[in-house]
C-alpha cells in the first residue's frame, strides 16, 4: 500500500470524481484509475462503485477512509518531527485563512514572516472559516487563521489574536439609520443580508434574535463581507459588519444594551506535530496578540 495510491483514494473520496481528483493531484484520469486499480488489487476488494458518472465509496472504502487519513497523518507527522531536529525554519507551510482576515489582518504579518524566513514556501488557502476548520481537523492544513468557533472541537486548539467588534449597519438613508431609538424587534421587520447559515458569524447574530424570540428577515446571504457591505451601502438591506470595515458608505446604528463581537485567531490540531515554519508563524501571531493586549491595557489605564 503506497502513499501515492492512498492520496489518490482520499482525493476521489473527497471530490467524488476520478477526473476532479486528477486535477487536484495534477494527474491524468488514467493515472488516477491505475493507482486505484493497484490499491484495490493489493487489498483484494473494491473501494468504489462507479455508476455512470457517479463515484461512491463501497462499504470497504468507507472503512478504509479514516484509516487512510491516519496513515498519512502519522507519516507526515514523522517527517515534520525529523525535519524539526535541524532547527531550521524551512519547508512548506500550508496556511488556511478567511478572505476577510487575509485582506484586513494578515498582510503586515505575512510581509514580516516572508522577510524573516525566506526559505519557507507559503501555501495560503483562502477559505471560509468553517471550511478552514475542517482542513485542520483532517490534517490538510497546519494552521488556520479564522473566525474562531464559539464551541471548538476537542481536538482543536483555538488561540484568540484579535477582538473583532460587530456593528449593525445600514445605508445612510435607510429607515433604521434615521430612526432615533432602534430595538431588535424593529430590525427584524426589515430585510437583512447575512453570511451563510453555516458560518460562525451567522450563528452569533442569530442567537441574539433567538434569545428574544425573534427571527431576522434574511432576504439574501453571501459569505463575502465586502459583498455584504456593498449590498448594505446601496440600501438593499441591513446587516452586521466588523467595525474595521465601516466608512461613509454605511451608517452604524446602536441597540441599547447590545454589544456583538467575535474572536479572530488561529487554530491547530492538538495531536499534530507542528513544523518549525508553523511555530515561527505562531510566534508572530502570539506577539501580535500580546501587543494588542498591552495597547488595550494602556488605553484603559488612561481612561
């Protein structure tokens, strides 16, 4: 049972297609098929049912999949542990991050990192935070810098870096922006544009409404905060955005006694040996968190 065949097996299981698995691994479909045929011959059992264009795991395939992940994880973990002995910060760092954090929080840190560690090959994957979370759980990324889950998985270590206040916003001419005293029940009557229902931010806002027995009138959804801001700015709906994104295009309106926020930071798998490259990036993130905490402490002392 060779690694190339296991990688092909996992890729097909994840994407449900021999051709798409070939695209992911930069192989032709015949090459992928040959690897799976060899693996099936070695194991003496069929791993996939091929029904027309549909490819589904057999019972044996479903039993093999978690073990295939484990085998590759152990081998990759061993490789990292041996490489770390040299103390050099080299190799590849697979880093998953959300589009918002990648655009608004990481550029200066990435610039510093690439200057300090030019021998590291950065593989940056821009994903929804929830997808990045799964990449960490399945070992496909070493680190993820994302919106942290309110209730993290027991195998995931979450480290806060940025406190990210969220504000209710609408177009400057929107009735909610012009209303003097706004209640949550008022907001629920107007159309909203939200991140997708599977997102951590969506859950944070929805729980606020649920606590008062209300449901937001979600007319549209998209996971791109810049798109949400555009929709709000032209008056299509209200929404909730990070305070760092606010400008003259949108108007912030307050609800008495309501303060929303989320935590942004990094996550890693607790059972994975981290490369020196990952540890170096974590050190920069920890330094950023420490600096921000000191600044907030100084500001509080002055007040």
